[in-house]
C-alpha cells in the first residue's frame, strides 16, 4: 500500500476507522518508569508506576494502558476559586496521590500495583486564573450535545485513575476527592478495555481502536505535551461518554460495517495493507471509486481534511445495563490528549458533517481539561499555574 501523498505517519490523526465514534467522535510522558515489585500480598499486581516527573502518570505511560479505569468529573466549592483555596487543594490532592502510589496505605492495603492517577482543570477555574491558558475556553457544542443532561458537560476538575486491579480505583478516587475542600462529583464512569498491545484494543463495536497514535518521545513532544513555559509537560484532555447503538450497527452486513469504519474488523484498511497500516485515501477500484468510502470514519477524520495534529487516544468500554426504555446504556468512554483543544474540535466538527458512524453514537457526557504538568513533594501539583 502506498502512503497518502503529503501525509506522514506523524501528521496522521484518526485515519484508522478503529477510532470509533471517538472523535465522534494514554500524566506520564517520558518521566514515568516501571519500578520494582510492590509489597502487595497478592500475586497478580504489576510493578509500580513512578508518579513524579515532567508529566503526570497515566497519559502516555504505561505504553499499554491498564485495562480498568475510573474517570470522575468534579465541581469545586466556592465557585472554583482560583486563589489560595484552589492552590492549596491541588497541593493536597497531589500529596494524596504521592501517598497512594508510594506503597501500602489504609485505602490500598495490598499496595498500589500499577495504579496511575492524573488531575486536570476545566475551563471555569482555568479562565478565572488566566483566560489565555490552554483549554480555558469551553468546547463548542457538537451534534447531539444538546441532549447531554445538565451537569454532565464540562466541570472544574478531572481525576483519572487506571489500574490492572479495578478494586483499587474507588478507594483511591475517594481519597483524592476528600483532599479537595468542597469538591463534589458531577459524574463518574468506570471503564474497561479488552486485551491488546500498546494502545490498540478492540472497541465495543468490534473494531480495533488506537491504531495510529504518537509513539516515542519525539512524536509525544510534537503532538501531545505543551512544550514551552511554566506549563511544559501539560496536555489538553477531551473526555466524551458516547452511548453506542451496537445492536443496530451489528445488524448491518459485515461489508457495510467495514465501509462505515473504513477498515476491516482486524484493523486492515479497505485501501490495503496490514492491520496497523495507514489508510490510503487515494486508492481506487478499477472503476474509479475510492476504496475508502467518502463518508467512512477513516476518511472523515483524516487530517488532510481537518488540518489537525495527531491525538493520543484511548477508549474504555462501559456498560450500565438497560435504561427505563430498554435501551442499553453502554458504549465508549473516549479519551484523547493533544497539545491544543483545536485538534479535537476541528476533527469532531468534520465528523458531525461527513461521518456515517455518527448516527450510531449518542453523546451523554463531555468535557475538556488541562492535565497539569508533573509534580513531586517539593513542587506541588498545579504550582506552575501561579508561576
């Protein structure tokens, strides 16, 4: 398969089809390393993940995301006061995180295992601190967002936890929330991933997700991390809870499902190549028709149309059983990271216009956050905001 002219792998965004509705559509950076065995009395705990460094843990490391996650969006008391209360609250939350991941605790008597926790701030507190900060402006409303219930769009604080042991997530979250005075939870979602290597895993529609993402320090620096100034090592996170109509999607013929996505279920692009190959938007049939359909997810999200950078994406399935009308409240918790909010916004706006995957997707919660740079005992969480 020939590469798309003028589009490098580094420039490619969602041309994977397996990114499902994502942009319908993982704070770690180079500093997070795997440590030695924990003191856990269990035998299935992974080695610990170091929490300190230039970036927070849980964004880009571990390279293969843990299979259980809990994302919570909070409202701060006192109107998201950007002054001493917020500053001291963030410092206390950071100290709690360092305590939780350092070894056995009252909350995690068997030790943290591979638990990672990162914290971000929403548009409200960011704008109150400095309206020019990245992500200080809320996202626009996208197609279907008018149906999102009140209190489930944006928020003041994001706390994102991931672990191989799902039982560690809730007690760790409760400890972090308790350290933020007056914080209340607007919404939270426990998600899970199938097995996979790196960021690739099968999403709830049965297609591979996370195929094309930034890899290695150079691509992460170029596409994910803020590079300069006091906030170097921060990143902009978009969180979207997407209810998926899997029943209606599964009722399509196999070939039609592939055409909606732009890839086969094993990841192979319809334009040819292996499971991790980039899509070739120029490839045609002998009759002149595009092999990657005009309204496929892979074509709709391609950066040659959006002018967007590469996003670091990770998705988690969720399933809360049936709603009162019998509809399955199940789908994808879509999470992405980039160095600016526009990367996601431009992609999503195009998907709303030209993506045949969107009719199978209903947004039920949404938010954008600035995941703060790394911290340690001597440099509290969020101190860079007041540098």
